[in-house]
């Protein structure tokens, strides 16, 4: 069954583009929405017998070793939710049917790559599927074909090429060391070989490639420009899941299940996580454009995930993955709100906006909920994931990093409340605005419901969220 998550989007692309173009353009949006909602439903049904059904034999045709565990299911769930929201935003923001059809094709193409990243069990296939989505992301960023979009796409391309060289070089060294690209074989070979210079070098350059994909400091040069210059729907897609799937999830997968978390690597992850948390927040404080502020905020929030991973405990891993989910939800919501404001006011420059809570009350409320969740204010979902990470850091003896994580949340609260004050509550009211239409209100409502619902229900959801990850070790 897992192979269908790759094959169905692939066959859908073929069918939608080979014949009956007029009819296919009419059904493309509905079919894409059905696919991503079906993926959400499948990810919420983690039955072992279901995922190991004989349909999985299709994967042998393509020589990919696929598998599903709790981490994979969580990523598949996030991909489905954010892809659904992205399609709704595209429906609102892209008026031309032909351009919207092209965008839907790009989403389906990226779906192939990200689902592959979630399912593969060898490091070369992981790289292949990452590059599929990376290539699509380059096209998406430049989708509007304006100067800033091309500049953002070019920066993404340059950094992606550097990451590709690093990762392919590392894969070649790991293949030489282990004789295989399988996660299990590489892990065993590293354990047998010990921390030789070649092993350390291979791990280091592969992780640097993933740091670039993740956009964490100091490897973040492409991210603010790509997020802010991309069309509204693309910003939702990139910030909500693409960067997280290609970089952050892959980092967690290879560190925890392939390379192993040595003491030196743990120190490095904690340091780079803390730098991203603090500097990302400080950079966000200086921004006057909503999308650039939220881009730097993404860097900071990914830093929390890295801190959870660097704690060295399974509790920290659970907190990291929970924050991964929360980040996909509240960051998508923030960028959907950006799309609504951009559509109605024609800009996301905070100096040109003000007092729009009266004319766009629903957007104001959902943006406040997302702001409080990302800042770790109880009882919203972001509070619980940050709490788990901080507790994991304390338990593992990393007290300084735990304090940094708490203090950085205050910085996050400061710049997120500045957005609420400058755009929604204060300033000279922008005249002639009205609430965004159905296709933007729906994703706002859905994502706000998730972040509030998960936060309120967290004590009841521990068994389904935290414990499955704790049992992986």
C-alpha cells in the first residue's frame, strides 16, 4: 500500500496531461484535493496489516525499499494537510485556469518526492526523492516570473546545488565504507568501523547538505528571499512542509536511525539549534514585511526541533516530531493569513497596513491564535511541543539550552504581537478592505481548529502522539 502514495500521484500526472486537456483541467483541482485528503485519512490509519498489504509489491518494480513507521506517518499526515491547504490558497490566488492547472501539476509532482522521502529506507533513494521536490520548488518559487521571484529561485538553486554536491559526495563515501546504501547496512558498518576520519567526514558533509535544505543558520541564505518572493500559495507550501520534509525530517531520520547521535554530534546540534532559535528570532524582530518576518521565524522554530533532536533522549525526539507537526500547522496558517491580506490589501508590507481587524476579523483572530501557538502560550498546541523539548533538555542535563529555548519564546511572542499590533489593532486603518473569500477562510478555519484542538486535547493525545515515538527506540 505504501508504494501507491508514490505511484498514484505519478499516474495522475500522466493522465491529467496526456489527453483530454479541457476535461482534465476541469477535474484537476478536485482530483488533487481528493488525493491529499485520502493521504490524510491513510496517515491516520496506522494499521500494520494495512500498510504491509500485498499492494506493496509494486515498489519492487521501481527498486525502492519502502517502509512505514510512526515518523513516516507523521510526515505523510503533515504533507497531506499542508498540500490540501496549498491547493485551496491556489484556488483563491491563481485566477487563470491554465496557470492554476500548471500549479496543481507541480503540487502533485512535489507530492511524489516528499512521499518518497517519508517512505524510503536507503540513503540514495532518499536523495533522489529529495531532488525531485527540490527541482519542483525551484519552478514554484519562480512561478510568477517577476524579478524578485527569479532572484529567490536563483538563490535557492545555488544553495541546492551545493547541498547536492555535498550529499552525493557523502553517499559515495558511505557506499565505499558499507558496500550498500541501505539505512540498516550503513548503520551497522558505521558501528563496526567506529568513528574513523572517513566516517566522520562523510557524516559531516551529508549533514551540511541537510542543514542547507533545512535553511537553519548559518546555512539559511536562500530561505528569506525564497519564502518572501514566492507566490502566496508557494510560500504556504514551502514554509509549511517542503523545507521540513526535505531538510528537517531527513535530518532526524539519518541522525537517529542511520548515523547515530555521538556526543560530538550532539554538542554540534545543540549549538546550531540554539543559534537558529536566537538569531532567527532577532532577525524576525527587525523585519517590516510579514512574509520575511515569518521566514526568519521558520528558522527559529526549526531550531527548536534541532534542540529536541540534540537533547539525545527519545523524549526529545518525540518533542521534536511533535513540534514538526505543530510548525507545519501554525506556520501554514500564518502564511495563509499573509495570502488573505495580500489578496485584499495588495501588500504584506507592515508599514502600509494597519487597523484591519475591523474589516478582516476572522483573519485577525486566526492570526492571533497562530501567533500565540508559535510563541508557546498555553493551552495551544505549540506550548506542549515546546514544553516537551524543554523538559527533555532539562532531564538530559542541558540546562543552558533549556533556558535559551524558554527565553527565545519571549522573543517570538514580542515579534508576533508586533504583527498583531501594527497590522490588525493599531496604525491608520486601511480603507475599503473586506474579509477574504471562502477559499481562504476555509484553510484559516481548518488550521486554527487543529492548533486549538490539538492543544486542548493534548493530555488525551499523549498515547497516540508521544508514546508511539518513544517505543521506536
